[in-house]
């Protein structure tokens, strides 16, 4: 092998060893069609990913427009299915226009790259999603990161910023790993006071919160309060892709300048048709949201009564803060053996010492599913307490 080939082998081996030693080796699970585990890890909050009406719409969209879109939106990939979905999403969120992106990750990269440059003053919540931080890097803009959900800290940073430059404040709507909602009243008034634009990534709020599932921003905050609204389709709507909603001038700007929009193949049209069907269901079946809220309340009540380490979230994301990475891995394995799939979230996704189980509730669960999960969590807790007592006795 050439010496360059050896360099690459050494590089890969070194990075792999580093990752394993840090206890951060990431593994994927193959989910079978007859998987017996009850899933408390997905973002399918309304239970629409397997809805027969959504699947039928996907088939129909593919039959009409093809399995793939064939090209980017600006070439020939923008089908009638994409167009109708954009119009429905604009209306749903109370915006003039919406623009589809292939993923939420790309939507965030696209917005930040198209709006920011080295001279933009960019303010981001410390716990913002990785795609928002990466978007700033793509734009060459420096992110000033304020303490999580802390309007005072944001004010302090804004007061120090160069007033002659354009300012953009960026926040998740519902924080993906904590489940709490951004302080939107505060953020909108701070943005207005400092002539900044506000961008909210409502990936986890859309479909779940607001009127008819219009999210934590939706029609509650107008486009002169939240100028840039991002929503994803792969979570509550159960399909894939994402959109940016806002005034016409913003959307036209993105079409001209957002490279992750311009230089990629449009979503498969069947996915657009499926998303439109799921948006209709989201609006017309509010009982899904009511059931989900009842599950959240039940879970929190019972989890608190057995002393599980809940965080302050009222959304379907209900993390249990366990702290140590090894503890989270142990609980998640044990839950798997007891029949439940629950996400184990470790650094660097969350801060060191803040590893957690990310339990997500869905309208497809029933009260018995939640009750059985709580029993399994209690078993993890009791086994741990038993071990600690055993160790204590040995040390005595
Ligand atoms: N924003 C947030 C807050 C997210 O949690 C995610 C996905 N985890 C994304 C954006 C990216 O969305 P997508 O999966 O569609 O790329």
C-alpha cells in the first residue's frame, strides 16, 4: 500500500479508537417490520408515519409524478404535488409563502448561508440544533451563543453588538433534547427592540402545538415578529423533508441564494403528496393532539410519583436526566430487554454529565403502553437501588 494509503488507514484507526475510548461509539439498530419493541424513541408524535391514508397518498403521488422528482426544483423537479404542499404549509402557518427543502438540516443550512455572512451579528441559543450551528459555519458567520432560554443574557449580548450590522436571533421552538419551548414572547419583544430578525426552527412543535397543530409560532406570531419559520415534515407529520415559511421577499431570496435549496434533487413527489395528506389529518383530527396531551400528563404524573428524574418539559419529548453515560446505556439496554425502544442521548449531543434517556410519546401509544413503560423504568430504578445497597453492605 502507498504511504498515503497508510496515512488514511492510520487516521481512520486513530479516530475510531478515540471515539471508542470516549465511550461514544455510535451504533445503528435495524428496525424490522415485525419488530416487537414498543417504540418510545421516534419523532412520529401524531402516529402518522404508518397511517394508511398517508401511505396511499404517497403511492398516488408516485403514480402521478414518478418515484423520484428527477431534478432540482429550479430545473424540472418542482411538481404540482410540491407546489400544492407549499401553498398548504404557507396557509397553515399564516405566512405569505413556504419553500420546501429536502431535509430540515438542509433548510437550516440554506437559510443561514443565504442570510448571513462574516458581517452578520448572529445570536443563537446554547442548545440550538446542530444544523443551526453548522449553518452559521457554512455562512462564515460567528454565532454568539446565549444561555439557554435566557432573554437577559441575549439582551446583554445584543447591547454589546455592533448596531450598524444586520442582526439575526435564532432559536429552536421546542428544544429537541430537552423538550422545553423557547420563551417566544420574550424573544419576539427583544428582537423588535433591537431591530433584529427572529428565526425559529419549530421542527418539534409543528403538528403538536398551537391551533390545529400550527406549532409554537404558527399563526400566533406574525411574520413581522418571527420573520423566518422553519418546520420539518419528518416528525409529527410522519413523512420527510422540511420547509421555510415567511414573506415573499424572504422566500424569493432563498430561491436565488440558498445553495442547499438550489443544488439538490427535489423531494420525491410522493413524499410531498403524503405530507399534504398528513397535514390534512393533522388539522382535521385534533383528537390526536388531545390524546397525546393526556399521555404526556399521565406519564409525568406517574414518573414523578415514583421519583424518576423528569425535566421541565410539557411536550412529547420527556427526557429522564440520568447524568452518566454508562448509566444511560445500561438503562436503555435493560429497557430493550423489557420490550421498549428508548433513545440514549450522550455527549457531544448533550453536555458532559447530562446524558439522558430521550423518551418520546406519540398519539399511537395507549395508556397501557405508557403504564408498562413506567413499570419497566421502575424496574431499572429498583435494580440500581438494589445494587447500591449491596455495595453499601459490602463496604460496611
Ligand atoms: N431542527 C431540529 C430542532 C431537529 O431536531 C432536527 C432533527 N433532529 C432538524 C432540525 C433536522 O431535521 P431533518 O431530520 O428533517 O433533517
